[in-house]
C-alpha cells in the first residue's frame, strides 16, 4: 500500500460540543510533513479537541464549522467507514489518551498488534519482530506482554503498547495524545527517544498533543500553543519569546533536556507539624503484613511472584508514599488493600483485625472506610450518567450514610463545596468537565462515604502542572481537616518527598 506524504491544514475551525461549550474558536493552522510538531496547552485549552478533529474522532452531536484538510481530502466530510478503511492505522497511527478504552479487552496484545499491521496492508511479521518493537518501547519481557490481555498490564504499560502498535502499521503520521502521561522518568526517557527515532529513521511525521513541556522542548521542531480554544503562539522559537504564555510553568519545569516530575505546590514542603495531634502516629488503621501474590504466566505455564512479603501501615492523619515503576505491582497491592484480590500469603488488617475475619457490619464499615481515587478520573464515572447520578449511588449502596432527616442532594452539595466545586456540576456528564473538575468530583465521591483512609493511585498524573498543584493542596487540606490517612502511590519522587510523611519503594515485588 502506498502511504501519502500529505500534511494537514486547518481552516477557520470552530467546534462546539452538545452542552454548548465552544472548544475551538476559528482555528487556522497547518501541519506540514516531516519532523515533530507539538500542540501544547493547559487542561481545557482545546488541544485534544484539535487532535480529534484532525483524525475525525469528535463525539457524535458535535457542531463543526470550517475545514480540516489532509492533502486535498476534507476530514470533516469523511464518513466513519472512510476514515476506518483509508486512514486510521494506515496513513495515521493514532495514540489516544485513554489506552484501556482503545484496546479490546478480549484479545491478547500480540493479536491486536498483528491486526493493526494487517489492517494497514503490511506484510505479516513473526512474533520476534513484534517483541523487538515492544522492547524498543521499554519492555523488559516483551514476550510476556504479547501474550497478555490489557487488564493484565498497568496503565503505563498500555500507553507504551499503543505507541508500539501505532508504529507497527508503518504510517506516514503518528498522532499521539499525551503519549508519555503516567510514565516513570526512566520509561519516559526511553519512549521520548524512540518517538524521536521514528522521525529520524523512518521519516514518520509526528504530531504530539501534550501538556508535558519538557517533552515538547526536547522533541518538537515546531510548537503550536493553545489557550481557551485559540492558537496564541506558534513557530520554532516560542520558548524564547518573552510573551510565551507558559513561561512561568516552563521555568518551573527546568531545562529542556531534563525530565522534571516535581510538582512545586506552595505549602506542600512545609506540611510537617499540621497533622492533627489527636491522631497517634503508631496506630495503623489499615495495614498490610507480609503480603505476597503470585500470578500465572500463561505463555510459560509458570507462576510469577508479583508481590513478596510486602508490609506497610497507614495511620490516621498521616500520608504514606509508595514509589514504583510502571509494572512494579502497585495496582495489585492496591486491589489487595481494598479486599478485591485475595493475597496468597500475609494479611490485610483493618483496625488490627484481618479483613477476611470481619463480621458483616464491620466489613461494610471497612468498605466505606477505605476509598480509592484512581489515576484517570474519566474511568471513574459512568459516561452515560450525570455526575449527580453517580454521586447519589453512594447512598443507594450505603443508606446508613444518609443523615437522619437530611436530604441526599444537600449532603452531596456540601461535599462538593469541600472540594471547591459548585452544584452546577451535578447535571453535567463526565465529558463536560475538565480533568481537574472531574478529579475533584472523584475525590468528592470518595469523601461521601466518610472514609478514614484514601488510597491515591497517581491522583495527579493525568493533569497538567497547574492542576496538579491545586489537587495536591486540596488533598493536604482535607487530610488536616478530616484526619484522613492516605496512601499516595506515585512514580514522581519529588511529589512524594513534598507530600508524604514516609516513603516506601516497591521494586521487584518487594516493599522497602
């Protein structure tokens, strides 16, 4: 199959979502072939909407004016069938922002990579070729990944799988929406280098959509800067422009060649001493004692030690940090702490008692008392329900939480106020909120159960730098006001140093 060496040209593009939000406002910009172009901007700036418009993936019901040309073809006039048969995977390799939603849950990774290559009209590869491609994106055991299902891999691993999958079709363009989001620094470095190699070695044109300024500075030949649905700057030298819109963030993030995972939120470094004095540090509310877990490697027919003799304790009013690379076993440990996965060895204790031995009433109290805030807030809500509908479910599951004579809506509005949201979000659907608003709503839902412990699984990874600081300040305030114990899981060491009272590292299945 012949791959067209066409560029993109956007003419007076305006995009309005069904809720009336104007995501793009008369945008005109061109993306010529060759090299790397980065679209940068904070959450809600319109950068992902522009990317979706380029490859024809805007939600149904979206009002579109203007044109998006790929060569001479108007993408906005193409049917889904035309896009699927002529462009997706063939001319364009697409790396979407939500990897779990982009992969089939019922097929192994190797099968899906082969489907992409076959759909692109490329000659078939043997398994070794796919394994080599995965290895370039930082997988130590690519054979195991090929035989895994998506649910068996972490979010960071799936993000790398999508990058490799896009490359497998040998497209003319790769359009990558936040391809390094959620990756630890070592893997970030490897993925960044490999994306750069694609443009140098294979002549692929790369369009990066990102809020990761170090990534854009490192890779991009040209930068397009967006704010509030408009392009406010573009060119090769935007970094040196004294009017660069994100200069303050750029300076805070450090030099171009360095990965800087820190979140420099005012007040975080000085949080020591603000812990409620009435909460004894040594009394663990939630504890893992010698927890081990094995999982079967179906390819080899053997068992793998995912966790080995892991112990940690979370007390009220304290934050315990857990650092670990992608695939280290952090998600497995969280599922065990929540009682969703049974350990093969060791115990999980709630107020000093093994959760497996709790009577029904105490088991329900445990379910309410330990709440999870996930990495990707979009996956925490039913896309078909309003935020108010999702929050109301808490009282349907735990009616004991409804105060005597109180109105459920009033309790919800009160909790929303605690996370600095107004009741207007109750009628909105998840896709109508920004990333920061959605994460606040997820925290509000957790707080409705009146928990004693929050498990925070990379709670800021999916957010841009300005929103990260706001969310961490919010969590710090809630911890102090409510005496919450927190397990903060992150690959960002500086964030843990700023926020946690103690830090453990999960490496090779062991906590140290």
